[in-house]
């Protein structure tokens, strides 16, 4: 129930209003990033989409002509090859647009943009916010951590001699060291059988 969020593509943070502790919902825009290279991906997609329609009709026509023995096999194979190549390019660019949160079905030459949105993959609270306006992000940079606290768990270390007494499903009561008045009820979800020989 925790996600470290980074952008799939490099760019400059254009807009971020998120602060640590803010509640976020799944699918909410966390921040936007800008890079002129995003324009090229969209242009390449629209060009591939246009070529795909033409090459598909040419391929279908050559296929019919081949069936009627009107065209050469060479022409048919050329049309098939060009169609297959552009189809792979089209699908690849469509997936890239999906990762950029750009809807390929509604993309046209009129709505190409250089700014993309980074969305939250889950609901929760922004526990870490490293991004600031104007900061250049690499795809490997973790900018925001979102944690869903609806289903917390604790990890306990126990002595080896106590291991046989701990069973999955067993109810437990937990008190925090700095708050001994509140008792948190839970149950054992998982017992790791690893032994740390150094402790």
C-alpha cells in the first residue's frame, strides 16, 4: 500500500501543489512535467497513424490482386512488409502515449502538447514530496511517495525460542513505546522463518 512515484519520461516540473501529508486519490494529477521531446512522440504517432491507414489499404489491395494472380509476389511482400513495420511502430508509439497519460484516440494535430501529467497509482497520503517547480527530473528519480494507511502492518522481531508459539491468524495487542495508553488490536498475518544468526 505504498508507491514511490516517478515519471516515465524526463522533463522539467511545470506545476506541483502537493505538500507532504496531503491526501490524494487514485488517478489524481500529482504534478505536471514539460519537455519539447513529448511533441515529437505525438507527431511520430500521428504520422504513423496516417501511414498505417494508407499501407493497410495498399496491403489489402495487393492481397486481392495476388489472389487473382494480377500482381507479382514481390509487390505483395513489399506491401506486407511496409504494413507490418508501420503497424509495429504505431503500436509502440501508442503505448508510449499511454505511459504519458495522453489518449491516443483523441490526439490530433490540434491538441499536441509539451506538458504531461503524472497520476497517483493509489489513494492515500503524500508522505514524501521531492519535486519542486522547475526541477529537472530523470525517469529514475523518485519524486513522491504515496502511502495508503488503511491497511497498516508492523514487523516484529522475536526470539528464536518464541517462534513455535507464534502462529498465523493469532490475535495480538500492540502498544507503541511513546503511547502506552492506546492498545492496537491485530492478528499475525505472516511468519517469516528466516533466522538472523548475528542477533
